[in-house]
């Protein structure tokens, strides 16, 4: 386990802040980077040591003081909003090449597998991104793999699906009665409870025996219809109106439709075995009970 090393969290958003607080409670030193004054203020309110970093602008001066020697790094920065490459991680890797971390943990997405038509997949499934956002994540994986291989840095890639938990469920959408695609047309989706994700991130950072690529899901996929109806039921709200996929093409946003175009079921056996892990919330029902 980690002894004197420091943890650096690049991209300290919702999950990053929770992870930082969890580590700090265990007296593990943490430093974090965010991209906005608002996030900086939120980190300071939670006593998380933090600095601002802008990975979209001229970086020579902003990044010249980043020294990750002796650090274990977890990279949670989202890719840019457009294009098929992740220019932010390109800039970041360039900035840290002189003072490299001792371990690199990259948060990616199961979206890199593309549409698997509902089939069960594991880490051996070839990447087949279809949406631009998934291309950007696959590009980030490729860049980090090349960087870590060249520099002999242990690497963990965590491919994460939808994250849910307190404050991370679509209550506003359900309350506004926006429609969802009916059960028979709804694709399979996968998820992980935020608390379980935090445990996995911490172990990926601290356990020197953990390296490689892992699918981070609870292993109990369901349809998107089941997800929204399950949340509504748990919160004692009426189920959202259900429409056909054809109707959805005229009523739902492009972003939601892009998620509807992909269906896969994520096998998490490698994760459970290598991490010697028992999930706190192994399915949606258990997770929603906790939230309620």
C-alpha cells in the first residue's frame, strides 16, 4: 500500500472531491486541480488543497511548475466537447513528462466499446467507438498507454459507465415528466454507485498490485426504461411517460438519442477478482434504497 506518496487528482469534480475527502480523512496527502474559480472555491470549502489549471489555453507558463515525482495520479478531466481527439490530455502529458508520476490512473468510459447490440462484453472486447465523445475517450486511453509504456509507469484504466448516487440521479427530468423510450425499445445500460466507484479509485491508486484495464460496473445491467422507472418508484413519483423509439427521434435531444443508439451489458468479473471486491451496492435496487 501507499506510504509516503502523495495523491494528485487532476479534474476534481463531483467524484474527485468525494475521493479527496475520503483520502484526507485517512491522512493521505492530496493535491487537486480544477478548471474554474467555482470549483476552486468548492474545494477550499472542503479543505481540499487545490489549484486552477486550464488545459485548453497556452500551457507553458501555467504548467511549468507541475512536479508529480513521487505522486500517484488519477486523471478525471473530461475531454473537450467536440472532435475525436482529447487535446487536453495531450497538453497534460506534455506538461508532466519532465516530472512524471509513479502511478497513473485514468478514468475512461465503457462507451469506447460502442454498440454491442445488448451482448455481454469484458475487457477483451475490441474497442469500437461510434459517438464522438467515445472516440475522444479512446484517444485518451491510447495516449496514456503510450506515455506510460514509454516511461515505464504502472497504469490503471477504469472504464466507467453511468454513475449514480446521492445528488447523481435524474430527479429533475423525472419530475418534469419528460418522456422515456418504452421498455421494448430501450437499450441495455450499465451503472456503478458513486460509493463503490470511490472504493475502486482508492484501491487503484494505493494498491501496487493493481494495474491494467478494468470495467467498473455493478454487473447487473438493466434497460434505460428500468433505470428511470426504478428511480421514480423509489422516490414515490409517477413513472415518466413512455414513447416508442420512432417517437423519441422527434422528441428527445440528440445527446439522449446517442445513448439510446448503444446497448451493451458489462461483465465485471475481472474487477471483482483482482480488487478482491464485494460491492456495497451490487444492483440498482440496493443503491436506490441507500439514496432514499
